[in-house]
């Protein structure tokens, strides 16, 4: 049973470009969460999604960030017009309803 | 006050030592508590859940004190492979029908077990 998969594992973008991060949940999991870990900081919750629904986006920055989890395909975290402060590790987790969250290996975004 | 607070360490201990980590949380409505470990540049992995009655898993013992809003992790007979950052994690569990289940992480306590 494959775990949570994220790609790319490393992503380099120049300031002003767009970043797209993908997350495929564990098989059978319908709940997806995105967290961000800034250098030397703890993980911070960003958004919680179920298929075709954003359930809780209280941790998402108000501008430039969006997330989706379509009926088919992976969940996408999209960052438009990236800035240096967006450089971080972005972790996706998935779970069953009310279940334990399993984390993917993360995408390390570097903005130059 | 930070939502989840931990001593960042580092804790440098010899193999075989016993080491204890502490954590405090600010939201008294918190429902669930966990210890995760995170190896350098890797994803967090669940080490154990923490229950009010205390629980043990091999060399690891976790305790929760709801009145003091305090969580602890004890590692006995430390191994080199225990070297990692230990994350204290709290869940508000605001199951408002939408099922929000965000985890709140501490910054972690770094442990290095030395031969």
C-alpha cells in the first residue's frame, strides 16, 4: 500500500513565477491536509480538503495561495507570484474520516 | 503565548541514557495529543498518541496532565536511532460537522544520542 506521495520533491522558482505542488493521498483516504514548515519553525496548518470541497482554509495566506482536491487526480497547492518568503517545506497528509494523518515526504520549495 | 511550546534543545545524551521531553499547550479545549518524530529533512511520523491515563510503547512513555496543560515523553535506554527532532502535537478536534482536524505542532526538541 503506497503511502502519501508528493511531487516534485524539490522545486526551484524565481520570484514572480507560479509553483504547483501535488499530493496523492494514501489509497482509500479521502481527506487531505497541507502544512508548511518554514526554516527553523514548526509545521503550520494551511488547509483541509475533501474531494471537490475545501473544508477548512483558516491557515492559508489570503492572497496568492489556493488549493484544490478534484474528483479525479491529486490535490494541488498552487502559489502564484512566489516571493522569497514562500521558501519552505510543504507537507501533505491524508487520512480516513477522523483518522490518523499520514504525511508525505514533502516538497521543498526554493524561491530565488 | 505560543499554542504549543517545547524546549528546543538540543539534548545530547549517551547511549543507554533516559531522557525526558516536556511540552505545554495553551488551548484548554484541546482534545487529542501526540508525539511525532521528524528526522532531518524528512516528514513527521507518528510516534505515539498520548492519553490521560498515560501510555507506554516499549521504551517510550507518554503522560498528559490536562489540569496543567502539560505533556511529557520519556525515552529509556536511548539508542543511536532515537536521534531526531521530537514534535509535540495537539489537536483542537473542533469537529463542527465539517470534520476540521488540524494539527498544531510545536517547534520540536532535538535529541542527539551519542555513542
